[in-house]
């Protein structure tokens, strides 16, 4: 006779999650390490009660904003190389719909997170109930259905026994390196509290082996022939290098062959910045060294990259007429991009196999000399951007990065996601280790940085973790500062005040929209937002939420403040107002490649007319790689 345990659905789910583990390369770890939650009538008596009853098995983390809880969980999963995750539970209604942005971010970036939103009654004793969405044409739709398109797996548990296959499918998706992202199990509030006799086997410990598929021998042989035949090959390292832990395999391949490496935002740090083959970021936010090498490359080897428009400069970067592509990717759909020879495999396994297949081969000396000269020239550009001739002056944003660069160690993690900082960081930051550069640029979500820093710090408490945030992003989501203070999570916030949306302001100017609606200023007499800067004090706001705050109004004061923040073990904020005047020392270098943002085809304002002419010249260089 099968042994059973009588529990509610919520209690069984918590017990089940606590018993799941991952294993890769012989290392076993717990899969669902904790559950974030904000409780309301849709989950307080179900998941909430279960987390209390089984507190010794599933740690609980209290959040302030549902979207932010997902961001924290994503930061945690990325720091754990996708081998461990956090769950997030919310009530029905606005609590559930607040998950959508975070879920989209997780799925776009192929990062696992488990979402457990409450749902309306499955038995419909009252209709409608509080926060229920009424859809005249479909009685089984709730607001949780908004999570379907942004989830890799979605199910609604309308009967207790349905939890068993759904939970197993959820774990499969969370641990599948080619098919992971947000996983949503919508839980009607009455079903959460319903009791059922659960098979003991369902609640027993289970290990999910994270596979490392090897490349197909025929495809590998063809890829090796392409490498040997290429005169100017280039590797584009994406986030898959980090997720697979393939950094050493990549380094061994390029040490042996001399093939240069350019990195996407997610892949930066695949090589140390001072490795002779590392050319830095690629694409619209890339370095001149990487982009100029990409323009002449006759073979591009993508490793764990999706080739987004920023990486390809909207199809204008890889300009060599005869260029070919080899894509090493664990996801078959990504491996076929750019008309490439697909090498479907785990990044580490694939790089090791490719290195063996091309053993003894090295690139031409002329190619090696050319890209190394470009790298040396770009290092001088970085030095100029970081330089601060006047220590008593207000720093520029790039000088802020230069001051931080002088403070951090190899073990530090620097987190950013949106605004003008991603471009400056991708071009300029000198990454020292595989985990140091943490940019969320698949979704580029404002508000990600502070909660993600908490997630990273929870995953790796011994590391100094920095969240770099502009004023626009800060105003979107400062709420989790309270969580950091409550939990004693010593994140370090660098809060850059530049009085508006700096990145979109620049893009607006480039596209003929004249920075309309991008400044944080009072209205002027003509009704435009061109008056005095708003008298907000974001440093005071951070302090009011419990952070230690250090203000820095000069380059010298900034250096002192950053050093003090690194030594602080409490949540600490360094607040700096930057010099945004164009030109001069400490100015960020211009974009080295194009990005396609369509410009008005017809207009009367001169700025838009001129921008359209520039757009048409650049768009003429677009190319589809088939």
C-alpha cells in the first residue's frame, strides 16, 4: 500500500520545494533556497500558513514590492549560476500583476525564478470576489493569465492532485539550461487550503541533474574546419559562458589559438580585462577595439549569445562580405541565429571539444598584432575617460566609475541595468573576475539594481556588492532598501544624481526629439520642463529608509566615500551629483557602432529632419545574415 501524508496543497508544495536539489559536476545543492512573500487574502491562509508551519524547512524573506521580490530572486539565481533559485508568493489582484515585469525580465534573460501568485476561488462560492477580474467571454480567466506570455511554464492548480505533475514540470523548467525562465504556478486561494493525502514519494528528496550536452561530432568537425580556415576570427562571449562556468575553457582555447574575444553585456568578464585576447564589450555599447575587429572578422564564433540588436549594431556590425558564423549554444533556437552553423551544446563542453578539435592551430600573426594594437589604443581611451585632473571638481559619470574602479577588488560585484550607466560600463569597466560585472541588459529594467544586489548578497554574503543607480531608476524602486536594512544585508548603493533620464535624453537628442520630457525640472514659462532642477533630496530619502548615507560633491570626496562604503558592513549609500556638461576631461567616449531607433520620416523641426538624414545613411548598412 502506498504511504501518504495528509497536508494542505500549500503545505505539500512547501514540503516538496524544500526537498528539491540540483547537481552539476558532482556538486549538489538545494534548488529552492527561500521564498519571498507579501501576503494578502489570496495567500495569507494558504502559502503564508504553510511557510509558518514549515519555517524550519523553507526560509521566508519579507519584501516590500512584488516586482522587486522577483528582481531579488533573479539576482540570486544569476549569482548561483542558475543552480539555485528563490520562490516568490503574492496575493491575487495587484500583487500578482506586479510580478509581470519581473517575470519578463527573468524569462528574457533565461534566469530561473518560481512565482506562486494567489488566484481567485476555483470553486467560485462568490463571483466576483475581491480583486477578481471579470472577463465576459471566459469565466476561467484571472489576472494571473497576464503571466502566461512572460513565463516559460505556467499552470493553474484547480485541484489538489493537479499539483503533482505541475510541480514536477515546474522543477524541470527551472533546471533546464535551454528552457528556463519564470515559472508560474497560480494557486486559487481555496485550493491552497484544501487537504489531500499526498504520496510520500512526491514529498521525498529529489535531485535534478543539470546536463552538459556535448556537440554533435559532425557539426564539431565542420566548426573546426571553419576555425582553421579563418584569417580573422572573433569570439563573441555571451551570458551562456557564465551560466555554464565556461570561463576557464574559454581562456584555454584563446590562449592556445590567439582568437580574440568580445563580450556582450551578459558575457562581460568571460575573460579578465587584462587578458591580451580580451577586447571588451561589443556592439552599440562596445569598445572601438571590439567593434573594429568585428567589422573585419571573417568568422564569428558566438558562445552563449542571442545576438541582440545591441550586439549586432542592428545588423550593421559584421560587415565583411564573406563573414560566416558558428554558434555554440545550449538552446537550439539561439544556435541557428545569424544563419550560423549550429553547435548545440553546453558552453563549457562545447569549448573544450572545439579546443581539442583545433589543437595546434593559431591565428595569423598579423591578425593578432592588429587586435592587440586596437586594445592598447582603447585602454588609453579608458584612462582619459577616468582621469580627473581637478580633484576638487564635481565628478562626471565616467569619473565616478574611475573612482569606483580604484576601490573595488576582484571579489566585488557591480550591478546595473538601465540608464546611461550600462553604455559607460560596457565600454569602460575593467572586469577583474567572472562574477564582478552584473548587468541586466536583456530587459534593461529600471528598478532592478537594489533588489538584485540583495539577492546577490544573500547568495554570496562574503562579497562586497555594489548597486549603481541613477536618479531615474532610484525613483522607480527604492523600496527594498527597507528590506536590506531589516535583514542586515550590507549592500552598497552608488546613487548618481543627474536630474533626469540621461540615457534617453541623449537618444532623444540623437533622434531629433530634442530631449523632450527627459529632464527632471520645473516647468518654464513656455510650459516645457526646462526650468530649475527639482529640489528633491534623494540622499535624505535613502537615509529615511534606514541606510547610512555619505554625500560626495567632489572627486576627492567621492574617493574617500567609496573607500568608506567598501569597509562598511551595513547597507550604505554614496550619493554623488555629477557634472553633465558635454566635452572636457572625464567625458564618456561616443558610441562605436549604430543602434536602430526609427526617426520620424516627415517633420518640420530642423532637428528631426537632420536626424532622419543621419538615420537613412546608417540604415543603409543593415544586413541580414542568412
